[in-house]
C-alpha cells in the first residue's frame, strides 16, 4: 500500500512521487507482512502508558506500529487477534544460567520462553571462556568462539554473556589462594581484553564462591580498568549479602569508581532476619552514589529465598586447591571445618546459619542413598539421621561429591516490594531454562516463574508497581544497561522479540516443593520474528541470535 503525494513547485510544475516507506526512518513496507498483531494493549517498554495498537512483523524485524485498526486490510501472511492481551517487548534476563542448555542441551529453554524470556545474559562468576578444560575456547578469540558455538548449536532465545571473574582467576591460578603475581595479573588482563573484544558485556564476579572469594578488591579494580574502554559493566554477586552486606556494597562501588566502569549488583538482597533493616540503607547507598554522579544500579528476583549450593554452608578455605571433598573426608580437616562453622574466625557468609537449618531446603540429591531426602529441610534430614545439621550437611556432600543445589529462605517480603519500586531496579531469574517434561532433579521455582510472578502477584494482585514500570524493568532497562540498542523496545526497525500475555491470568505455578511447572498467561512469544511459543506451547523453533557488548571487535 504505497501512498503517493503530488507536489507542485512555485516555478513551473513538478511531479514528485514519494514512496511513503521512505518517510518512515528507512523502514521499507514490503508487503505482505509476515504477521500482524491486532487489537492488543501495546506496552512499548519505555514505561509509557499502554495504548491500543497493531504491530506488523516482517522477517526478523518490527516493521510497523500503529493505532488499533490502521493495519486492517493490509496484506499479511498471518493475523493474530490480541484482544484483551498485552503486547510487549520480549523479556531480557540479565542473570541467566542456561549455558549448558544452549551449548550442549536441546536449546529450547522451555521454562524460560514460556514466561516471556527472549534474551538470556549469562556469566555470573563463571563463563565457558576462557577455559583450559574446553580447548576450543582456550585460544585468543575464545570468548567469541564460545558464543558462535552456541549459535551453531541453536537456541530458542537470544544469548550473550559477561566474562566470569572466577573463570579468569581459575584459568591463571586454579583454586590456589593468594594474590596474583604481576605476571599473573597481566595474564588476567589479557583474558579480560580478549573477552571484551569477543563480545562480553563486562566482568561478572560472584565473590562468595571459590575461586572468586580469593580475588582481592585491587585485582578487580585493575581488571575493571581493562574493560572500561570497551564500555564494560562490572556486575557482581557481592562478597556478602548478610552481616557484611553494606561493606560489600561499598567495595563494589569502589571498584566501579576507581575502575571507571558502571556497577550492577546481582540479585540485591539483605539476607537473614538480623540484616533485613539493612535493605533501606543499601538503597540509600545506591541513591547516594548516583546523586554524586556514579552509575550504580541493581537487579533482583521476586522471591524471599535464594538458591545455590549446600557448599555455601562451608568456609571458603575448605575448597582451596580444589580439595573440598578430600578435606571433608579427612577427619582432622572435617573437625577444623566444623569448628569454623560453629565459631567463625574470619569474615565469610554461612547461608545455612543465616537461614537456620529449618529454612534450608536440600534439592539436588542424585545418589540412591540420598535421594529420599530431596526436597526436605536440612533440620528434618538431621533429625531423621540423629545428627546435628552440620554433620548431616557434610555427610550429604561427601556422599554426593557435588555442591548439591539448595534453597535458602532468608529475605523478607517487605524488602522484596521495596526494592521492586526503585527506579534503577531490573529483573532477572538467576536460573537456567528447563524442560518440565524431562527434568528430574528439583530446582528453584524462579526457573519457571520469575516474570509471571512479578506481573501476577506484585503488579495485578498487590499493586506494588505498575504494569508499565514492570515491563520497563524487564526489557528496555536491561537493554540500556547492556548497551543493546536494537532490542528491549517495541519500535519500528528493531528486532521482533515480542510477548503476548493475558494481564488478568498471568501467574507463576512453580513452588519450592514442585518447581517443574510452567507459568500460565503467556500466550505467544516471538524471537527475531519467529514464533517460539503459540497458545502457551513451545513450537520447537530455535531462531536465537548472539547479542554482544559494545566493545565487540568483528573478525
């Protein structure tokens, strides 16, 4: 449908024929559209109020957005009626753990796309590159090779990553404690530079887990300086989210200030009842830094429980040199570890002590002799075995020989709501994507429910934040933080990552006891213009593309 204008010049008569598409920012209206979404409430990701509109998709892009009805009669391969639905940009998960699914799994990440996720950003603490274990990534340009390997494998979502600080550290020093030598630090700089040129969004640390817990503040500042010219972000799981929470925030802010980079706090939380009053002080610290001109912000998930390994109940030094399970099995070392748990001599974060064993849910048990305890509270397991909770935990770790995924209930609902309301807050899952039909072990329910829980519980039911603000914090706020300029908004010319959901029914169903349950309310999901979810069911499509940081240097 080309509109033609007849223009008359002052001197003489000039006939000018203009294709209307040339007046629309270079978006060519090449009919037919592949898909037209009609009659929905469009929430564009900016935070602006919704409006009734139509959205036309062509190829992998958004071709046209108009007021409702203006695309009636325009030729399209398919029309989708979104009456009663919200049409929004696809959600960008700033804290994903889908590396395995996207590199060697089936790539569909069903639990993620069925809650509206269209892009996943990985790398908290660890990334597949650099890696001496994966030789194809143990080379200059290895980070880019890893991203391309996921592209070749195929995924239903777009994907990118930070470079993991723990991976950089272990590549150079393994699990050895102590500061790096000047030569080792220079090698770390080279690895960070390679990752930034390979498309990393920045450096991601997880400072309660070895070997990241062995990394010093000064070392992180030096690595931040390396990524600063590439537009990198320092994103961190703080060294403490509990008794040393505020001090850990000060450390992160200092790293950003002296390293010359923005700071992003992973899953902001004040853990443990005695630390709940610190949440408002943490918010004040971020606001103060921003008022002084420093770029500091945070993200979160909408649960009062965190999820990590049962090993988080042990002092970090127990894992030195990669000898954790050997140390646990050694009676003398076991006694020393137990004494440190009971009477800490250094500053470290014992999540089991913070939560209390009655609020520790043990999930990832795989051995025949332990599986009966899967999903039980650590206090229940200890009572059934006639042991104290520390011995019960250590015995499980020895039998399993792995970290054992575990849930720690340790935050308050009041703080969750307070954090959500902050203008600089963003949302992420801190989880990987799973197939509920094939999954066996237990996982944190955030794997399936993060975004529908926010939209259902905190927006619709409790009115903690508005629908438009929630969508902004799931989409453009994340894209802006990562300098992704072609996703995160419904705008003509941008990639067609689109979610259609019912605002009246969307909700999470996954629980701590039965986590492998898809959320409801997300009807259709498009990634790069292709439908990956239709009527709530995964289509099998894998149109996902690599997303890279602003410092990427193409080959």
